[in-house]
C-alpha cells in the first residue's frame, strides 16, 4: 500500500494530534493502549482523488452507520499506544475511506504497524462523527481518554445526580463554568466497542460537552483535537479541585448559584 499525498491542512492537524497525544501521556491519562482519537477529514480531500487511490486497494468489510458513506477519517489503531502518536503516528494510526455504501473501509494512509486495525471503538467514533455532521458540523475531532479525577467522579454517588455533579464541579472556579458551559453527561455503563456505547454517547452530546463513561473514561468532541482536549482538561481540573477539598477534610465554599448564573454571559 502506498500512502496518498496528504493536503497541507491535514499535515497540520496530524501535528496537533501528536502534540495532544503527548499531553495525554504526560498526564497519565493514556496508560498502555487506553484511549483513542479520531478526526473527520472528509472536507480536506477531493473525492475523485480518494476513489482513484482506493481502486484495487485492500477493502475491509465493516458495518458502519448508514450516512457515513464517503467519510474520510483519521483514527488510532486497536492495541496501539497513544504515546506512539508522538513520534510514530503512521504506525499507530491511519486515515481510512469508508465506501459509499458504508459497508467497509480502505486505509489510504498510515496503519504501517504489522497486523494493524482501527480502534475497536470504530463504531462509536463513526456514529459520533455522523451525529456531529448532522447536528454540530464544526466539530471534527473526537478524543476518548482516561482522566483519573473524572473517572473517580463516575464512581461517586453524585454520578446519579447529573445536575448536582455539574454544579459542584462548576463551582470550583469560574473557568470551568465558562469553558465547559454545557457540562458533563453522566453516561451509564455500556460495554466497550458496542453499538450500545455509541448510542448512549450520542445521547450525551445532545446536551453536554463531555460524555463521562461510567467507570471507564471520558469522551468529547471539538473543532479540532486541541479544542476537544480543552474541554477535558478544564473539566478534569474542576473535578480534581473538588476531590482535593474533600481529601483535605472540608466542604468547599464554591461559587454561589448567583455567581454561576452571572458567568453565563461569558459562555
């Protein structure tokens, strides 16, 4: 397989992805092969170039959501380490083309690791990209990772009260309220790599910025991978401050409901 020549804009996005993968590793949010990243790159490519490139290339059957036919997606590999995206992105990730019938894909770039395959969360990522195309078209990137403090909150009794969980995380500092304005969705547990997980995650993004997968991790979307990272970074900071207060043995005063309401003008 010979790689397609990437547009300059795509090269720029790949550099951002490598940088954010470094952040995730440094933060201990991406242990071993935990987490995955994808980006809808369809708008960066000419369809005729893609079709010409995929002719006579290896085709892998996969049951994608109807509507994703013709998508071009960057996506990390199954079993690959996110830290490998820092220096070996072509080994640990690929760009794939979903055929027009949405019945399978062809890898057009990357995937050079032996026995490479896209992440097992491919169904979730493709489903979320389709949802965003229809409902939030500026959001092209998806990041799923394991922020420790947010995961701890998914084990806490507050997880059963989404409004109160958000209020307590928002109240820890103004930036959390301003930069994660829609808050966190307490997404009920579902088995990884299943349509059920994709379904509950899409439900989360109808109203919230972040889907906190119960006892698992967190997923968000953004215009690019850096903006998606920002949602997680800020939300986890709020959760961390809350847990630090509890660990120190006191209930934080927090911003009042009136102060939180006042901050809405900046969201």
